[in-house]
């Protein structure tokens, strides 16, 4: 990207390269360079979707520099400036974590580390941090840490561990905002086996009945319709790999 930025300073290839550069710098942990790259890129004429993307990386840079208050302000601004944007759900999720853990600096630092580890593709380190947070007994953050562990394992194709963690959510955190996402994850995994297809359908119906305002409702309704159609023709093609869980925001 540096070569493109220096050699081809025109055209959409150049624009996309400029937008991608901050993400790479955040991934390398070079937060000061990432901030400078974000600022110079935002000074360009960008479409709304690209401007939102760079704004999100800029907020991530704030997190990396442990400027938590500034990061929260940047995330709030993103949700206002791009209310239907691609990164809004991620921004809301990060804001929730900052709010929930703001009174316990040690947990907040661990959470930010987990977030950045995941962003940098260091899943083992992220899992270790999340396990510690989930086991802390903190009522405000243990539920989201357990959910994120389930999601992380699902994305790593460890469906058995993901299913166990999602099941734990029902017993430990029955009132958690993230419980419906755990239920959906269970259904997504169960619909990959003929033996548990009916359980998956029952869980999907429960989600539609009890949580009609969650953002995954349209997906669940579509999945149920597809499963019913497949049943009528004696064919099922639902796999957990095809139907990854929705982002919790």
C-alpha cells in the first residue's frame, strides 16, 4: 500500500489503498502512524462508506493509545454521522464495553487488549483475555465476555466449544442483552445436523416470539422459511459454516 500511495496518486485504486493503510497500521500496533494516516486520508474527498471506514479505524487507534474517553466520543460521532453505516454495530458494541467496564480500569484494559488482539488476528491471546474477564465474576462484563468467547470459537470452527459457551449463557445470564445472540448461535450450529434440525427451528421461533426487535430477526425469519421449504421437498442444506452468527449490534 505504501508503494501504491507513493507511485499512483490518482484513481480509485489509490483511494482504496489510502483507506486500507490505517487498518494495517492499527494491526501492527503503530497507533501514532495510524492516527496520522487517518487524519490525512479523511482530508481527502471520500464517499460516505469510505469515510466511515477510516473514522472507525481512527477510533480503534484511540483505543490502542488508551485514550478511552476520546475513543468513545469518536465512536458516538460515527453512529451519528453514519447511522446506517457498515461499522455502526461494531461501534455500538465497543461503546457498550467501554461503558460497562469504565469503573474497573484493570478489566477495561484487558477488554481493550482482547479487542485489539482480535483485530490483529491473535485469537489465542484474545481468548485468554476473555476467559479471564468471563471468570472475574463482574456482573457487568462477564456476560459479554462469555458471548464473545462463544463467537470467537465459532469463527475458529470450534462449534462444540461455541455451543457449550452459548448454553452457559442461558443458565448464568438469563437477563443478558447478549443471550438472544447466544440462542441464535445455538440454532445456527444445530441446524447443521439433521438430528437437531427441529431444535434449531424451535429456537428460531422462540427468538421471533421473545426478541422481535433484535437486528437478526429478518435473517431468522428467512432461515425458517428456507428450512420449511427444504423439508417439503425432502432436502436440507443448512450448515453452521453457511450461517455464521450475526454481530451483536
